[in-house]
């Protein structure tokens, strides 16, 4: 609500009068009940219709009647609205705080456990090689086995060092590319690359509401301050029913008012938006309106995401190994208790026994259950997000396709062939294009009922005769608006004056 304090009393009078008119009221009804000036009521009734989700009806005389079939529950004020805002704010803060805590935990777990397991493996191999040399120093075959173990240890260590150095070198491997256009791959920290894999990147449509409003305002300004419901649907990709609710909110926000043409077509007029100094055309060219961008799974290179999956797999394998052996072997008292299949577990147990008096719970929980659960979560989140992104992109494609489909119907309401709705951009092509075409026809048909016929090929074509009449009425209405009334004209006063001088008029 952008009402000034001086308008609040008048606004409450208007709302009170609307409450008493259960069957609906016109502007004249509200003036009669409140004794407020006509222009004041015209300015305030759209704001009330927005706040209380009002319904607009056009009578046979062409007058607009406002009714409130859903009652008078405010969207912006009162206990419920305040509770919703508080709950939304708390939930947002909780999501942000929880997300950061979870991100820190993920970073510590993924890299920390991987390094811990690698260091433990190197230490266990080193102890095993040393024990093998000491116990079999007089045996040639044993020396051969020890040399084999030492070579294996050195080889594995070199591989791991190379692997980790490749992982950390994200500056060279990361590309913040979008739609195949690479950006400068520098300054990419490792933790951001991990978060990109797990949580994705910033929403490319994060500022969409602002962008959409600019597009609507530009369209209004280029069309003599007038817009209709189907035009708003064409720009925004909303269904005509949704567009009716949105346009009421625009009236309240930008000082618009609904009017009716001679034949009863409802138009929304925004005269104040025409008083501009910048006269440049900011339309969309051949597009019906701006289109949303598709969301990407991750801006990382696929190979880098593959490395993260491998690291997580290593942690899962180690966790499963330690949990299985902890449940099977339990305590390891001496080296003689080692089994051939669990020597690594035994060595790790003896190493940890130097730090913990009872290493078994540490191994079972800290090295078993925790990395297993974490690894499953680490894979589950991107997997679920993958399907979520896919579903969200389908919704974006349908919304973008609506703009093209509605634009096709609006430009030529006669002989609309669904097959002609052939989007060129990938962002506008739903996976089930045939179903999307039918949906667009049905949605627009709910606003303007078409006539259906068969063409020569046996396909169905639609004619929106009522829409054509609405377009003609709209063209006449716009033609009757004096375009010169919105011109600012010459400057007649300039506040810029020299020191000590009074502001002077300009010739």
C-alpha cells in the first residue's frame, strides 16, 4: 500500500462503503455514500480492489462495478497478513542460516573426510611395509613382497597427490559458462565449486519481477497509456485469469484506472506513466515480451563435478568398509588378531588406539555411519535438485511459450492453427509441444470463446471473433486519446540560478 497519511482516512471511507455494498458498487455509489470527491474515489477504489482481491464487472451501460466475493481479508494489513509476513521472514532467515551452516558442514565433511582417509591409508601402508621389512628381512621372497608393497605405496601416494592437485586447480578447470559462452575462469574458490555442484548457482531470473514491470510499463507508454488483459497476458505469460488479478495490482501501484469502451471492452489507463522526458521506444520488437532464462544444474565443468562425485564415492567406500569391519571384527587387541581381509582396519584400529582408549565407537560412528550418511545426502541433494530444475525449466518453457502463443492469437485472431505456434528458442519449447499448444488455446478460449472449424488437411483451426472486435474497439479508444497531451512541452521554469538570485522563468 503506497497511500499517503492524508489519504488514509479517505481510503478507509471507501473500504467501508464497499463493505456495505454486498452486491457490488460503482464509483458513483461510493461517492454517494462517502461524499468524497469523484477523482479521489476513482484513485482509491483500484487500491481497495487490489488489497481485498476485488472483482471487476462491466455493466451494459459500460460502467465498472466492483464486488468482493472472497470477503474483505486484506493481503497487506491485519493480524493474518502480519503473521504471514513474520512467518515468511523467519522462514527466509532460517533457510539462509541453515543453508550456510549446511554448506560449511558439507565442505568440512567432503574434503576433511577424504583427506583423513587418504592420510590414514598412507600411514597404514607405511606401517605395513615397515613391519614386512622387519619381520622378513632374511627372506628373499619376503624382501620381494616388501619391495612390492613399498612400490605400491609410492605409486598410490603419487596418484593421490596428482589427484588432489588436479582437484584444487579449479582456476583452470572451472568455466562460468552460460549457453556455451565461456567467461573468464579465474578466482573460483574450491568451496564455491562444491556448492555449485550440490546447491546450484544463483537464479538467473532473480530480478524477474522488476524486469517484468519495466516491460509492462514500456508497453503501456508505447501504447498511449492503455493496456488490456490479453495484452498483459501476452507480455507476462500469465493466464488471462491470472493477468486480471495482476493488472489490478498494477493499477494500485502505478495509478491506473479501469475504463470501459463504448462496446463494453475493459481497458486500463495509466495517464501518469505517459508524462516522461525519455521518449525512446523500449518495446520488444517481434517478441511478445521478455522471456525467462532456463536454470542450469551447475556452472561447473562436467569433469569437475565428476571429481566431486568420485571423492564422495571414496568417502562412502571407506565408511562402508570401516562400518562393516567394526560390526564384524570389533576390538583388535594385538596384530595377531588381524585377518587377511581386514588388515587395513586392524592397522587403523591400532593407530587410533594411540589417541582413544576405546577406538571402536569412534570407528563405528565417526568413520562408519557419519561418512555413509553424509555421502548419501551429498548425492541425494543434487539428484533431487536435478529433477527439480528439470521441472522448473518445463514451467519456464510453458510460460515463455504462452507469450508466443498468446501473441500469435492477438496479432491475427482469425484462422489460428495450433501448428503455427512453432517456437524458435529453446527457452520457449516445452517437451510436450502438442499439449502446450492445446493448453494455450484452452486458456485463451476461457477469456474469448473461439469458433472451431476443420481446414483442408483435416486439422482444427480457431477463430476468435470476439477478440477481433475487442482489438478494433481498443484501436478506436487509443485513437481517441490526444497523444500531444502527454508531451512535456517547453521548459517554462528553471530552478537553476546563480548565487543569490531568485529562480527565473525560461523563455
